[in-house]
C-alpha cells in the first residue's frame, strides 16, 4: 500500500509548475490588448512613421514578456535561474544574427 501512495505523490509534484486558469486568462487578455493597440493605430493613421515604429516595437517586447511569464512560466520550475540564463543566451544569439544580417544588407546596398 505504500508504493501506490509514493507514486501518486510523485505525480502531484509534476503538476506543481502549471499556471492557474486566472493567470492564463490575464495573459490572454493582455496579449489581445497588446495586439489591438498597434493595429488600431496603424489602421487609423494616428501617428507618424517613427513614433508608430517605436510603439510597435515596445508593444512587441511587452507581448514577448507576457508570453514568457504567463504562458511559458519562465520564473517557475526547480531552477528558474537556468531558464533565464538560457533565454538570455538565446536572445544574444538572435540579436547577433539579426543585427549582423541588417548590417551586411545595409553595407551591401551602399556599395552598389
């Protein structure tokens, strides 16, 4: 009788890292709002080009953070520090690839 209880206890430990229904709903609503704001501004031509691009970029970063914290549970787990370190490494690699590609494309367009 001790074995089934210990197996059940191990199964309950796996469920601990999941978010609540409330956190999923909040994350979903924030995602919708952060998508609708730039859409409305672009469709109604409410801002000039540069402020609009800055606002879209800010909304994209906020959307990224909402996805990480509400849906991917970046702070949860046995060792959340390793999750954050892995995320930062991935962001550095992506930034390097994107910045290098933009730099190469801009350099290539100036040569012609």
